[in-house]
C-alpha cells in the first residue's frame, strides 16, 4: 500500500520527538500498519536549524499554512501549541479534507466543540491522545478500553511539574518556592509557571477526560481550579503523620446533582497506588461500574513519551482513514448526537473530607470553641494533631481531619473560626479524598 | 442502525457477568456505538437455571453448537473455557462467517495461530481482550496505545490468585499452604490450584503478551514456568528486610540472544509501583523505547471486570465489522505477514540477579567457602544477611543478593555449594529484577 503522508507543524520538543520516533521506528510501525508513515512536509519558525529530517526527502517550510494547504499531505500534525494560529491552521486543514493529530490540550479543551463539529461535517478525524497524560494511552483506555462501563469517577495526577514539586517537598522537606525554582532550572517548569502550578494545564486535561467519561460537552470554563502554591512543607509533613500524601489531582465525578469537575491539592491515603506516583510521572485512576478501579501510569510529558501518543494516533488514523466515518470511534467517545448536557456542580456543593490547619492561642477553651463551630455546621472531626508551642511562642498549631461535608458548610464554619479572637490569620483547608 | 446480534456460549461467572453488563449498560453503550448490542441466543449446560436473560426475548439452548450455527448471530462470544469443545466451536463460528470474542487464554495461547489463520482467511475478527489481565485493557494498550514503540520488555502480575497468596504471606506472616487453603475457601483458587500457583495460567497470558509485544508467533511450549509453592514466609520476610517484595511475575524481554519468556517468583525493589500491587489485583509494566515505562493496573478476574473486557471487544467489533479486513487492527498487533520468528532464549541463558538462602554450619570458614565458589563462577555478592542460630541449633541461615549472572553459571555454583559438607539441604534461589 501507499505510504501515509504526514505534514508536521512545529519542530520543538514534541515535534522533534515525533520526527525522531517516526524515523527510528519506521519499520516496526510498518509491521503493524501494513504501510509506512512518511513525513513529507514540515514547518517550523526556525526550520533552517532543524537537523532531524532530510531536506532531500521532506519539504521544509517556515510557514505552517503551506503544510495545511499541501495537497500531498494526508494527515496534519499540529504541535505548535497555544490557541492561535493553531486553531486557524487546524480548521483550515479540516476544510482541506485532511485528518488532524494534535497534542494541544488547551486547544481541545476550549475549542474542541467547534473543531470536532467541523471535522464531523467534513468526515475527517481529529485525534488528540497526546493532549492528556502524555504517553499514557488514556484517551484510548477511556474511550475504547472501558466502553462497556458507566464511569463513576476519574482522578488523575495529570501535571508532571506539580507532581515533581510536591514529591520534592515531601522527600526532602523543601519549600514550594525553592523547588519551583529548581524545576524551572531543570526545564520541568516554564518561566511563567502559572499554567502548571495553578492547575490550568490540569484543568484543560480534566475537561477532556470529563467529556470522554460522561459524554458531556467540553466545558473548561466550568472546571473548578485551585493551585498548589499555597501548600507548605508543614502541611506535607502533617499529612504524612496522619497517613496521607498530598497530590494535585484532577477529579471528575458523576454525582446525584450532576458532574463535578475540579482540580485541587488533595490528601489521599498513602496506601493507594496513586499516592505513590512520584516525580514528573502521571497517573489516572478510573472507577467504573463493571471493571471497578483501573489505573494507568506513565510519563506525562517529554519529547518521546508525547511523541509515542502522537504516533499512536497517526497509526489509528492510518488504519481507519479509508473507512466510513460512521464506523470510527467518535472523537469524544460518545457519538455527537448522544451527548448529554448534564449539569455541572458548583464548587460550593462539592462534598469532600478536609484537612484543616490553624494557629491558635495556647489557652483553655480554644479547642472547645473550634469544635463547637464544626459541630454546629454538621462537621465531624476524624483526627486531631495539636503541636505544642515552640520555645518563646504562645500559639499552637492545630490540625484536624474532618468527615465528608459540603463545601459551603465548611466555608461558613471556617469564616466563623477565623473570626475567633483566639485564632490567628487564615485557616488552611485542603481537600481529602479516600478514592475508594 | 440495526442492533448487533450476539450469541453467548457459557453462562458461568464471566458469561453471567457479560449478560448482566450488556443489559445494565445497554443505553450507555449505544450512546458510544450508535447501535445496540443485543444478546439474541445463549447456550449453557444448565440453561434452564439461568435467571439473567429473558426467555421471551432470547433463544436459549443447552447445546452451544446451536449458537455458532444460528444465522441470526453476528458475533459469537465464547466463555466456556478450556480447549475442547471451545476450539471446535470457535472454528465452526469462523467457518460460518461470524466474528468471535473470547476470554479463553489457554485456547489463544495454544491454538491462537490456527484460529487467527482461519479468521483471516474468512475475513472475520477474533478478539480476546479478556484473556489477559481481565478488565485491564492491556491488549488494546500494547497493540494500539503503544504502536509507535519498539517494546523492550513486559513484566506483569497476571495471576490474581498467586498475588493474593503472596500478599497474605507478607502482610500476615502466613505460610503458603495455609493461605492457599483460605483462597480455595474464598473461591479465589480452584480445587486443583496447579494452573494458578505453578504459573501455567500466567504463562498462557505471557505467551500472548510476548506475541503482541514483539510480533513473534504464539509459543506457549517455549515459556519457562516456575511456581510459587516453594516460597516460604521466611523468604518473604528476608526479602522485605533487604528492601524487596516477592511477586510472581510473567516477564517477556527482547535481549541480544532473542526473546525471553518466563514466569517465576521475583524479588523487585519495594519502591516500584508494581511492587505495591496487592491482593487479587493485576498490573502490567511495559518498557518501550519512546514512551519509557507505563503501567496498567486493575482487576484481573471476576465476573464484571472480565465482562468489561468482553463487552469492550464487542464494541470494537461492532465498530469495524463492516469495514474491510485490511483496515482492522491485526489480531496479534503485527500483521500476519510481518511476524518474525525471533529465537526464544532457553532459561539457562537468562541473566538476572538472585536472592539465595541456605542453612550453613555455624563455624569458621563456611562463608569463605561459599563466597569463593560464587567468585570462581563470576558471581558478585551485593548484600548478605546472616541470622544467628536459634537456641539449641548449630546452623545459621545465610541470605545473599547477587549481581546479574547467567542462570547456568548460578546453577553450577549452587551445585558446588550444595556439595559442601557445611551446607545442609538444597539452596533456595529466587530471581531478582530491578525493573528499571
């Protein structure tokens, strides 16, 4: 059979990795697909500097639109990132009848609906395995591997930078700011780390996972997001004393009130497998009605791990590109005419347990005041640690784990506690999930 | 679209689970596929006793051949197990132009070549996701999710009964025989536990994983198999003291000499995620050249977890049954005309580290004798524990971890050590893998 002809836009980390993997594993891939996957055209801003592709065999451009308009190209791979011009290029590729593979989570989370609609109308495929959890084939697992199930919830460590920071804080007792600086030096974190540490990147990925799991529209704007920049090394240590690890989780859950989509620091029992996923690694834990819990672990970023997912998409597209669109796996797992607009739950209705930490005066009655406020708001205390005041200090550190409680009740209780004369400053609250 | 018409053979644990999941999740599945999956015919020995399927809607037979010969049936699901009549029924279904879904690992491992050849000639699909690691979509992950990669090795906990026994031995300090008896009472282990504890079941699954990973023929007879019945609770404890867990692993590895396929008890570092997979759960760790390590975890057995995989196969078949056979994912991942008959490595050429335990006389020179023999055979010692003799005993327990060594050299060294007057009885050896 004829080779599949690929146009590559972007030759940065992931683009370079993709070109490298396609060249190195060309024969192994052809043994699987029955035809070769050939890069015929590539574009990048500094295309003259690239050293991976052979200019004698591959057209090279500094203008990405020449790739989407190249009649020789069957599949366009978008590895530029960001919203623009990625979106316009992808839509133009679709208009030109080309299939698209992308690793762009921001693009899919925000503009997926428009892009998938255009693709459906044109009968082409948009594949995006690399957009969530890098090299882990998690889109395929949710969309195809678990297709027999009603998915109950998904909980993922889906940002490697954040997980690296939390792991270093725990392993070495370091502070957030200190580890972040190292992560930036190592190249794990961007100069502007907001996307990673404030959970925006994870929220993009969670938006996609929620849609795939429940057959709901992509709704990035309704995803609740809380970052890890306020987590202190004391919180990490106290959590450990209580038998928990703090992880930055993306959680999507179907509850009686609708769908919860939330990204936040979370205490999880240390015995859970996902609590032991360390460093830059990613993992996604899925609870589904027939299969029960399954977990998928691997590298969530990096040149070749991400390329692994991009090329797997190319293989999938190569296999089905000539079949009728009716027979293909729907782009969001559920058919577009079967999507349900289940309500999304507001964050003050989320029901979780909590880790609470506060500074209190070291005098009689303080614990009684605090616990009465919790009791009056329907909150049970499951565990307490009280740390004696350090030399010369008059305040004690009070840590509590609570039972399940609706967030708005917790917010009310904490505002009452913060108003007490005996409590200094803000009370720290971190959500706790048992994941069972 | 017309519903897909399913014929179900076997209504035991997995068959009952499959019928239950198809009924309960009928609507959710139709939202994904765009058509219903309907059981139209079911057969089981004691069909009159079944209570899941509605006799007003489903033909019920006590003769499975009536299912494979039913012109109404599009896909036959074989959940009878064993070699015969499963093999004859599957071949007859193929001859009749029906697609087949099976959970039968023994059948695929031993007769897969014949079955897949018949299916290719007839242009039908044989799907078997449930045959390896139950509900974990591991076939899909290897065959499609990692299709960009050259796979280096696969290491899996792929027998839940064995893992339950080893977990109980470690957690509760119990003996093998004692836990096995409980596992039989709980229904985790068969009355004849040979398939599970001697690694035959794991070897069936490993045979399939090796074929999928490397594009080699199914070769169950060349898979090296060693069971867990000789593991003592002392070994489990000593391993733990040294920072390791003992797991019954199936390992397939591409080495310079060819393909290694082996099932045996293995020490693995306790920090590895797979070392923390406990109880009846399964996990498969895969090292591949582009993505690096990825791990897949979930229930490896049970009614609904296995049904989850069976029904996922039904969904896959329903999606592509009307497409050209050329466009489908090859049954063993690689196209049948691209299989390679890479040599399989004999077990005396396997190179691993070892855990060694022996009973030695408590007198000067014994340790020197033992270590000289190891040195003479090129074996380095990485760690030693010597346990003082218990009251009234004159023998000490000597435990060693070795560096990497080819098995035949270890066998020679151990036979020399066993011949020493100062060593009592057989020396215990358990392989050790770092899995990095």
